[in-house]
């Protein structure tokens, strides 16, 4: 699945890896699509630790497929937050089925952040310790930086 390239100015512009892992030790995948009416972005970034194999890579494919369907089926008249919740539920169910039917994949090796920025809102979900920064431009033309670092780690108290 190739992400579609949009000519619009998009808030979610790029991701930069400060450390490129050895391909035999991790798998990284990222995807972006324009949101309905070109008023935002649908995005996903996954990192799976350990030697890549088809079972692990399929976790990333599950996310990418659901985000692509989300992109193809939403329009400006759909309740984006509600639809995003449905996408999250479907992703969780498919990942659970995949993990239970394949050889054991430790969830501690699976890190992902997915979301949608639509108009002036952002909806994000994830798992693991994947670092993500979001910049918000204020009315005074300054940026507020929101850092998600271990925000999705379910083992933290």
C-alpha cells in the first residue's frame, strides 16, 4: 500500500528517525493519508523490535490496512472521532486474533502510534514507548510542543 501524496500543506509533515536500527533487529513502518476535505491527516507509525518475520510484519500491515480503509470510507459528514474509535476497536480485534493464532509475539516488542488530525483537533492512540512530537501553532505564531514519551505504556502507573 503506497500512501497518497497530497499537494496541501499538512501539519503532520514528516518523521525523522534519530537512530536507524539494524534491519535484523527491528522493523519500522509509517503511513499518512489526507483526512476528509483535505482538512487534516490520518497517520500511523509502528516499530517492532526483534528480528522481522512475517508474523511481526503483519502487525504493521493490520494497522496500515485499517488506516487506508478509514481514509477511503470517511467524508466530511461523518463523525470523525466516533469513526476513529471504530477503527481502533477493529485494529485491536485484528491484532488480538493475529497474536492468538500465530507464534508468540511479545507485546513489549510492539510500539505504535496512530491518529487523525482533523480541522483543529487531534485524536491519537498507541502502545509502547514510541516517541512522538506534535507541534501546535498558537495565535501569537509560536509553537507549543507536545511530547508523547511512554504515554501509551500500559505498565506505567
